[in-house]
């Protein structure tokens, strides 16, 4: 089992750990300290040693921050975690804030006393983030201090060690392009930007650029490392020596210099003494590295990570691999849905048993490398917690008359999956069917969109929400996120969300299509498939070429929860065509004893 279900935190963390942190803050002369949910690499899912926000507060979500003052503390989360943060973080010690409406810098502007000293760890904050904090400090009159020692690390006496798992080659049959080819592409981009070199700090970009994978981060096959790539395509990979096996130097070749990660500072200083022009992504690079470059004499050029966009636009080999991964995964999910519709109808199965059952079925293929995230296995009211994580403390039975939401994904060497399905345990109510069908209508609307070159995900987001808006309903998360190729399940720069995003959707980008509805205290609904942006094609009778989405996730959508009266003729056709494709593709992979159920689950309506 990749998943464990013991609680990773509890509400006592704030009571136990805040005094320890404040004692360290006092030693360093601080009136306040900023704690982001970030590691030194800006990963979404972070190693255990970097769970500083959870240690201080008890909050275990994947996005958030806290500010601890000498006499008060506040924790920031977004709409996905509105319910979870109140369950995990004791309000006696922390106030709650919405990081979208009130970012950390805005809170400090309004609440930090003039003359107060506010500390931050410059390895955990990006250059762009520190710019915002400094603007707040100048406006409000407090002093912002970059610390040499993180006071959480000083107070956390049993902090886990940093991971040291091997970095391994990612074969060309999965990557589709060699590292040399990729480095030449990046080098050309650097020459165009007038840069001598680029500092690459994001592990997904490093994994993509060098065609390597690792196991330093749970649920994401990432090696924690840094890199410098030069305008001639040569590069230095900075990685702990313990992670480098005999195969890696030969695989990377003579144009890649492998050095210890502790050598980054010296390499940056050398670039500074040479007066080099170094491209750095201000939204990803630790502010300390940018400060070090400038102090050494380098000319820093703000440039978005040059690996991000080519990483996001998958090549034909990667798309073929992810299609294969989704067929394999779809067969596993379908067997699980049969189990939900039969054995789990007893009312005696619980959330942990369900999550374990799905993982066990996936592992049966022999191809499973990891999950892409801990399964969101939510029964009844737990399904309304968008990023719920079941534990032995929260575990709940799948009770009659309720809905069960399972959002899960897998890491295969040829692709990354992410799928959400909803099961009814017993007979659903008409309200449940109405809400499910409205979510389905939004899902279909997005799946069938055609759009011209230059369209962003921001422009498409409202399309998936309209059937809910028509009934005065909505959901507080994005409609779609980018997905990697045997990399992170959440990948930028593309996304489909209400928040503005300038990145146009490009052919080869993989995204999720996941509108939802959540009734607090009762049930949650989300229908999620992955989609890939297709090549532009002429529209019959039209004037412009149009792109579209190909749905690559294949598994039944629960017809028990569909109200056909609410569907248009075109929507019914889409659902029937989708189920016909699911049936044709997956039937040969499924056991004989579920074929009748499968035929009914994918029947035309």
C-alpha cells in the first residue's frame, strides 16, 4: 500500500508547538514569522521534513500559509480547504483567513505594527513573493528580515531528515525526446532572451529537462535537485551525491556536469564574478538565490521557467503513453465501480476499505509506480470536503441513502491519471440526481468545446459552471488543472479557472475537466476526466481553425444519478457515445463476471 491512513496531525499541534516556535522567535528578536506551505523547491506535495505549516498549526492541506506573531496567529487557505482548516486547526490559537481575498502581504499591511520585525526564510519564499512582502513592509512601516535559520526548524526537535532516494533515467520510449534535444530548445530560448544561463529550481522541470525521475516526493516521481543550463546547451545538475548511481552519469553524457547540491552557492557566485546574465523565474526561484546572484555581480533577468511550456505541451509519445495509462487505469477503476455497486451497497464498507480496494485493484496490473495523490475517499458529508483525506479518526462508513465520492489517480511510467466518480449507496434523492446532472451538463459543455488559437482556460471556466449558476449554485475550486507525464498530477502553466490566467491552451496540453457541487454536511459531487487539447482543424463553413478537447479518461459515469429530463438531446448523445467508447475499449480487459454489470453501467439512455 502506498497510502497510510493514520492521522498526520491533530488539533493539539497548535497548543503544543506554538510556544516552542515563539520561544525561538524571541531568541531571534522577531515580532512575527511567516510560514508558507512550501519547501525549498516550491513543490505542491512536499517531503515530511518540510511540513512546517502542519507542525505549527495541524493543517495538512497542500496550499496555505500562516503568520505567527508574539500574541496572535492566523492561518490562510483557499476555498478548497474552508471546511478542512476549521476541523484541523484550533480556533483558540489561530484565526482563519482566505488567502484569495486577503493574501499574506495584505494581512501584514493591515495588522503588522509599525516598527515590528517580521522574519521569513528566504529559501521558502520566491523572489516575486518577497517583492510583495517588501512592498507591504514599506507601506506599513514594519521591518522584513531574511533569516539565516528557520525558527521552526530550530524548534522542531524530531524533524525528519531530507529524502535521499536514487534519481533514475526516464527512458526515451516514454519521454519521446532526448535530453540533448530539450536542452538545445531551452538554449535557443535563452539566446533569444539575451541570457548566458538559466537557473532551474523546479524539480518537475529538472526531471523533464534531463529525462530523470526520482522518489523524493510522495505521489510525484521527482528528484529534488537544481540545475544551471547554459546558452550553448551544456548544463550542471546539482543533486545530492547519494542520489547518483552508476547509470546516471553515462545516461546524461559529457555535456551535463553532475555536482553536489551544496555547490549551488559557489556556482552562483562564479556567475556573478563573470558578470553573467542569468535568467531566473521570479515565481519559482528562492529569493536567497536571486539575492546571491545580484550580490555577486550577476545581471538577473526575470524569465518564466523556460522548461514549463514545452513540458506542458506533450509530444506524440507522451500522449500515446498517457492514453495507454488511462486504458489500464480505466479498467481498474471500472472494476472498483462494480465493487461499489455490489459489495459496498451493504452499508458496512468504510472509506479506508474503499480507498484500499481501489489501490489494490490498480496494483494488480503490475504497472503501478505510485498513486498520483492520496485518494479522496469521502462518504456522505466527508464528500463535501473538497480535498478530504481519510484517516483512522475521520473514517466513515458508506451509509445507505448517501453519496460516496472517490477522487483518485495513479502514476504509471507511461502516464499520470486523475479521475473522480460518485456512487450512490442505496437510493439517491431527487436533489442528488438534480445536482449530479447539472455537474454532468457542465462537464459535457467543457468536453465538447471548440475554441480558436489564443483561448485561455480562464475564458472557458464559466461554461462548465453555467448549469449550476442557472440554479443558483457554484463550486469553490478551479474547473481544470494541468497534468504531467509521469510527473505531478497538478502542472502549470495551463489551467481552467475563474482566476485570470494569460496562458493560452496549446495542442498537447493535458488538463482535468472537473466541475463539482458540495452541500456542506451532506454530500459532494465531482465528475472528473482528463482531456488533451487537439491540433487545430478547419471548422465546416467557418473562417478560423478550431482546437478541441479529446477525453482520455475511460470509466463509467454513474447513470443512477443522471436525470435524463435535464439533459438536452446533444448531451444525451455525448454521454451515450462516451459510454459506447468506454464499453468498446475496456470490455476485453474486464473479468467475465462483471460483463453484464458493465453493459448496464454503460447502456444508452
